[in-house]
């Protein structure tokens, strides 16, 4: 009920995708979130884990479990950086490439770096490219670092 009445939703994130989705489903927040996001008449900001839960699924889960379904708002799967090719987790300051204009970033220049601490990422695909606000490259791996479409960013 609180989600349905919210004027703005901010979904920050530090934590595990699998645990987050388990709690969202167990406590009945997943469907109200999907409805809020589908209606798109109020803003939603997902940060880190909050953004990752918007995707269809993730490989971040308990050992032996299958890929865990997400909210399914954005096409794609969140996957782990390849530890054989780079240091994981990705920790540090990186630049980003802007793919579309955004009121959220209107006062942030493209020269300003942003800080990352994560082991999982969402790859850019043909299916999700219209959602991509910013992308970042880490050790040769390009990933979605910001999304925006309608009220969702």
C-alpha cells in the first residue's frame, strides 16, 4: 500500500541480488513495485542493487541455485565479472559514456568520474539499449552504469 501511494521511490542498494529478490517476493513488494514501474507517472531511482533488480534475472545467488528472476522491467541478465580477466570486485573511480540526455545528470559533466564497488554487471544488448543512460568500461568489459526510460532512472 505504501508503494502504491508513494510520490517518488528510491531503491538504494548494497547487498545480494538473490537475498533482495527473496525478501521482495516474501514480503509482497515485487508486484506493487512492478505496478508502480509500469504506471510510470511517478519517478523511480534505482541505485546499484536497486537498478540491478529491474533486470529480468541475475547470476548473483546462493551456490547451486539457478538464475534468480528479477522484476523484469528491463531486458537482460545481471552477470559476474570474469575473475580470470580482471580484479573482482570492481572498486574505484571510472568515467562513463552518456547515451541520452537526462535531467538527473544535467549538472554532472562527462569528465567527472563516479565510484563503483560491485562484482556483477548488466551487459548492453540490443534488447536493452533504449534503457541505457550511461555505460562504463572496466578492464575492457563495457556495462550499463545508469538506466533511464520514462520515469525510471
